[in-house]
């Protein structure tokens, strides 16, 4: 009862105060009235609470669209975590550990032991795919597994490869592709095979030295020109100038004996693989040997076109080589002769 009387008295006071305002102000500031009322209530020592859910005087209901003001923490969607559908981990090199040595063009089989670290089963629809580096004669893609490999299970993955035709260190990088076309590998990237190819082995080379005069010497001179000695004349005569260029080549390529004699080590640096579409003096060397030594009707123009390719394939077939039309060390060796 006392509270109601106080509220009624407060209302009368507010009305009287409004009436006493200067006549030039048509509207009274609501915030000032609210302040006046609050001071009056405070002075009386009585606290009057508004009904639950009612905004306080001088405030407005927040707009949901503008609730998150600058600097105010906002709700953030949690980042998706967990194991992906497709992922492999490397367990071991079953065959051909890194930096295994092979002679040039030596066939070998690489086998990795991989573990399915994802949540999806590897089915026969999954494929092993070449990713980057040196393909080493391997397939662009092949079946990964003939059986299902469930998450947590391991699989031996094999691919047939061939050591490159020239000496050096080579790496071949591989991945897996699922039936939807997504490629994946280890968490760190592709898995690989790395080999060292050494000179010698199955390739047997004929030796040439100063004083020789044969069609093979012309091939040597063409190849020297391909290596940058373009001022060398191709005349089929192994003279002092040819010997000097051979010595330079040996020195630049760290060949054991810098003696100016073209033997196995020098041949394997000297020869350059040639195939359809290539141009230059290395192609001229191939054409010259096929024409003079094997009686093929070819123009020695330095352009490896379809006619040259067919002659190479025919020659490879006769020599028991793979008829791929690519002149690698084995084909070069047969062209030069033992």
C-alpha cells in the first residue's frame, strides 16, 4: 500500500515538474525525467523493480542482427578434425632400398609396404599412379590391389621399372588415386624409389682412338658437336682435333681416364637418347649409322621423323631389342658394334 502511494506521488511530481519547464521547450528529454525519477527513488530509500523482462529506462532491446559489436567475442564454428578418408603411411621398402645401384637399362621391381591410415577401405578400384620425377619406364597408372584393404591393414605395392639409360641418381615419385579421382599419398607427400645408375654392365662398347677412320668415328664427331663442340668437322677421321675434344669431354664429366680414347665410360657420357620429334647432331649420328652400317634409306638431316623412327624399330627388332623407336644406350651399342 505504501509503495502504491509513493508511485502515485512520484507521478504527480513528474507532471508538476513538466508543467514548470520553460515554454520554449515543447518536449522534455525523457532521459532527464528518468534520471530525475531515479534520484527521487534513491532519496526515498525505496527500490521499485520493473516487471520481469521489461527493459530498464533509457535502454532499448538489442537488435539480434547487430548483437556482435566490434571487439565482442563471437561464436566460432569448430574446425573439423579427425582422420581423413584416404591416407597411407610408409612401413618399409620390401625391395630396392634408396640408392640401390643398377647398371643402365636394368629392369627391376620396386615394392613398398604401405598401411591404410584412412577411414576408407582401399578397393580394387584404387590405382597406383606416377606423380613426378623419373618414371623409369613404369606405367602412368596401374591397379593398386586386387583385394580390399581395410583401415589399419597393410599392403605390398609393386611396380615394374627400368633403370634409366644414362648414369646418375634418379627418383620416381608415386601416389594413389581412389575411384572418384582423388589422389593421395603419405601425410608428408608421395612415396618414392631412388636408384643410382652406374656405367658399364650389359652395354659393351667398341673402343676408338686417334688414327681410326670409320663411320663410327663420324658418329663420335656428330655426338661431340651435340655436346657443344660445334666447330668440329665431321669427316670420319679420328685426328688430333677430335682427340682434344674427347679429352675435354672426359675432363668435364670426371671420367677416370682422360686419355682421349672413346671407351665404355666415354661412350656412356657421349651418347644422347634420341626419339621421335628430336632434332640435332645426335639424330644425325643415328641416321648416319643406320644409313652407312645398316643400309637403311635415310636422309641425314637431323630430324627424327616417322621414317627414322620406323628404321630404328626395324633395327631394334632385328637385334632382339624392345622395338620402342627410342635410341638408348643398348640401341647405340648395337649401332656402334662390339
